[in-house]
């Protein structure tokens, strides 16, 4: 079977996790990035026993067949050098037996980072063994040198929980509070959060940190409905009541890229009541006022930033400022499931779904009719 056929087969198989359309998108997005920046997966030694090991190998094989090269790190959570070497050998052996091409490196290797890049760009899965946790190439330096988009800590628990409920999202402020109070954290979870805090303090940014199990690794990578715990710094959102001071060219480019369409030339001539834009124009929201109610004219996240939790950051920012509003979405918009979880009500009509938050029942009909008759913002 050709590599292309294998890729198509793998993408189809992802429908089993409800990710067929999302998987297509994320696989393409990931493949456009530098191979070594896809993800650094820090493996808890408890995940190297069956059945978790079998699941891990299966997942890595799937990623390999998609042409993706996650970096696997063994030893960051273990003090015993002999054990670490045995663990890395076992991972390499299991993957090679599953027809996954790997390259095993020690983090003390001379010119480690160029070697990792070369191996990943050659289509090999780098397996790093960290036998010197406190050496020059410790976890913080390794992450900052590779600069992966995601750092994933694989642990059997699959994520943090509070009173039996999974904690889906945490900000860095939440992390600091959890460490300070130690709220029902296991030693492993405490160490994980301390790692994340050290990494973020060394180089603050928009990198994502995830705690997951091999059992929920794929949903974390290929869907927006992951079941692990995502940690990231909240995005900086600029708020304005007009387009003054904003780069409308960059704004248009961001919107066009997100929607795959082109805005009308006169789009920015329409008066607005509020504009919320991520500081680097990765996403945002635009409000107008229609019939005395706030209408969410545009809500978007650029493709390069999707999956980073940016939509939630922007949404939280504008709902704090505008709690009462309505919006519409195409019937087949894949984001409608997310909207359903975040709206007070919804009505279907023709090719549209109209959603609202905080609107009184007597004003719903007006909001729906206004939304349905709103002009098209994109050129045909």
C-alpha cells in the first residue's frame, strides 16, 4: 500500500473517535509545521506497561503513518538511569516491531537539537532518554530549545480532576493556585504542574501543556473535545469600539483565512459596537447593534491557532463585556456543537442556525428574523 493510501486509511479510521472532519484539518495543519515542533510527549513510566503501552504504540504508529513525528521523552519522571535506558529500549523495540521507524538519542548527546531536527525531518520518530535529569539538557531547556507547539505529559490518570470531575482547562494563574494550595493533588500531579510552571516562567508564550493518557491521546490531538487537561496562558485580547488603531488589512487577512472566503471591500465601513482581537490577530469577534440588541457579526480563530483554546479565551472576554447577544451560523458549520454548549437557545431556519444568550423570550423572534436577514459579509 502506498504512503498516500496508508494516510487516507488512517484518516478514515479516526472517525472512530468522532474526528473524521477535524482529523483531516489537524493532519493537514500539523503536516505544514516543522516536523520536530509537532509535539513533545513526556512519558510517565507507568504508561510503559500493558495495556497502556500497547495503546501508546498503536497511537504513535497512527501518527507515523500520517507522516507526523512526535518526540518521545523517557526519563524526565524517573531518577534511575538503568531503568530509563531499559524503558527507552523497550519503547524503541515495540515501535520497530510495529513497523515504526525510530531513532534513539540520549539527551546528553552532543549537538542534540540539530540531531533531533534531522531525524524528525527524515521521517523518524525520535526517542529521547533523559539519564541526566539535572544535567545541562534538563526538561526546561529541552522544551525551550525544541519549542514544540504542545508538551504532552502521558500519565495513567488521563488528566487532573476535582471532586471526581475532569478539569478540562486551566490557566497559568490556576496552576499557581493549585500548587500553592495542593488541592487533592497526587505527588505526580504536583510535579507535573511544577514542571509546567517552570517551563512557562522560563519562556512565557502560547504553548499548550496537556496531561493525558495513551487512551485519550488521539482525541487531544485531533479534536476540540479532548478529555485530558489543557493548560495554557490566557490570550491577550484587545478591545475597541471601532476600527481606529487596528490594522484592518491584518484583520481582514485573519478573517479571510479562518473562513476560507473574502470579505466585501466595504466590510469595514459598517459601524460596529465592539471589536475583540487577539493581540497577534490570530482570532477575534466583531459586534454590531441591530434593533437595540448586540449581534455577533463575526467570531473566528485562524487555522494556525485552532486547537489552542483561543476560541474560549476570546469568548470569555467578550461575554464578560457583552452578556446579551445573538448570532447565526451555517447549518453545517462544524463549530455548531460548541455553540450548542455555550448558548441559551437556538432556532433552525433554512440554511441557518440562530443562537442567543441572555435575550428575553419576547425579543427572541426579533433577534431570529434580524439574524436571518443580515447581509452577507463575504463576496460570492
